């Protein structure tokens, strides 16, 4: 064997080894989890089964303006009192996240967590996504109340399914509780009495109309006894995904942002024209 032949054999052998390393195939995971059941950790107000990825920091701005029915003098709600929440969530794992936020109304600080108990799989061996979401809030208004009297809570069982490439649905049995409730006058001068605990069955759906645009609707009917002021919240949104950001533009019948306040203290009613424009900005770092 000549030196030239030996060198050619070594060259092609090395090339084959390199190519084999570069083109090494990874076994497909047909039973892996379904992705993007929803595009953001919240549908509009209620949490979705979508969680923050491990090691990711998720920043949220949630903003709800005044009532559109206030008319031109209030620039159809844009001049009205707006509620806004700034929040941060961190993914401890792909299934568990913790977060905190602050809302303008009642100056509420809230702390929340979400845990994905089950993940829907591509081979349909697990046909649904299941998560637990909890929120604990404390109002910091100067009202002379004790620490315990300022506390409020909500807990949700989130059950969802990505039905197809374009349609996802979610049911969320939810309970909220306020340690202290009031007997007071509403905005119409009527005496209202509050309940400590409320139950609801939130229903939501998302429909993808474009690779970067989807529509969402969310309805939160309160079940059983409720505070005199409480109305069921209804929201509809357009979601826009831009790579790293998800913008949610919505119309809603609630000025509240945390689930426990929506269940217990929402006094907007759709058939009274109490509709508000708002938006959520979601950014992942």
C-alpha cells in the first residue's frame, strides 16, 4: 500500500467519523408533552395550564381601564380609574413556578404558585393537562386592620386539553376566600353584604387563526351564594405572539385582576354595558 493510498484511507475514515458525530440522530419522543396549550400563563384573568419554563423569569403587566360606557367625556374609559398589576414569575422546574405581583386597586400584593400535575402527551396516553394554581394576597391600604384581616386567597384546579392544532379548552373549578368582609354601599347607593367564600367554574377557550395570532374567551360564573355586588366576569382577547413577548388585547367585564377579587368583588355586568378595554404584556427572560 502506497503512502498516498494510506493517507486517502485515513482522510475518508476521519471524515466519516466526524460526519457521524455531527449527524447523530436523537430518538424522537412520540409520547412527549404537548406544547403551547395556551400561549401565556394567564388566559385573560384566570391562570392557564401553561407554566413558566425551568430557569425562566416571566414579567407581566396587566392593565384594565375604566368602563367604555362612561362615554366620550371619559374617552370611553381610558380616562377612568385603571387597575394595573406588575408581576414576576420564576420557573423552579418545567412543572413548578412561583411568583409575586402588586395591583393598584386596594394596593394588593399577591404571591402565587402553579404546579403541573399532569402533562397532555402527543400520543394521547395522557389526554388532558392538569395543574394546581394558588394565590395569596394582602391589601396594604391604610385601614387599621390586622395582618390576618388583610389576607385573601384563591385556589384553582386547571383541567385543559389541546383539542387540535388550533383549539384549546380549559375548565377551572375555583374557590376564593377573604378573611374579612364588609357591609357597605355600592356605587348606586345600595346596601351590599359580602360573603367570605365564593366558588366558580371558569370556562375558557383559545383558537389559533395565524401562527402568531389567536383568539381567546373566558367566562367565570360564580356558583351558589355570592356577595350582593358580585357579577360573573366575561372576557374576550386577541393574543399576539412576537417571539419572547405575548401581547393580549382584551375586553372584559371586570376591573379586578387577581382571581379572588374577580369572584368576590366584581360589580361590572355585561348587560349593563360595563365593558372595559385592557391589555396584558408577557415577556420571558
